[in-house]
C-alpha cells in the first residue's frame, strides 16, 4: 500500500508543480510538455482513487500511462540535450523555449525532471505489482 501512496504522491506533486509553473509563473509549456501533462494528470487521479479504494491492481492501468509519458519525456530530453537534432516545437522566438534558464528547477531541465518522475512512478508500480501478485 505504501508504494501506491508514494506513486500517487509523486504524480500529484508533479501535476501541481507544472500547474504552478504554467499558471502562477506564467511559463507557457511547449507541445511536448503538453503531451507529458496528458499522461501525468490522469495518473494523479487514478492513483489517488486507487489509493483511497486500496486497489492494488491499478498498476495494470497506470503503468502504460507512465511508460508512454516516460517515452515522450525521454524524446523531449534527447531533443533538449541535442542528441536528436530537431527543434522543440514551439520553441521559437514567439513561443517558450525549454533551453532557457527559467526552465531549470534545482539545476535540472524540466524534460529531465519529467523523465525521472515517470521513471519513479513506473518503479513504484513495478514494486506494487510484485507485492500484489
């Protein structure tokens, strides 16, 4: 049960953090950030409901969201690091840029933090699966 609460807490914290960055700090997310949000926000909800109901089988539904969100975050980070040579849309003069210093939190770029967050959630869900089967 602790793994489920931890996964929910990580997803909820990440969801609230990106809402704070976007809505309070006014930093518009790029397209890839939007896709990552599309996978993180439902995780915060379904993991919270599962924790409330003590539903340990939630890993079956949450793990695919974490894997897909992690895949988008990995691609985003590879773009950020310059390993994949393509522009981050809409990182243009008129849109947000993930390479700005304002996009660093604790000295790490947001795409890396997203990747670590999805990885942590997936790791917790794998542990949850081990104890629930």
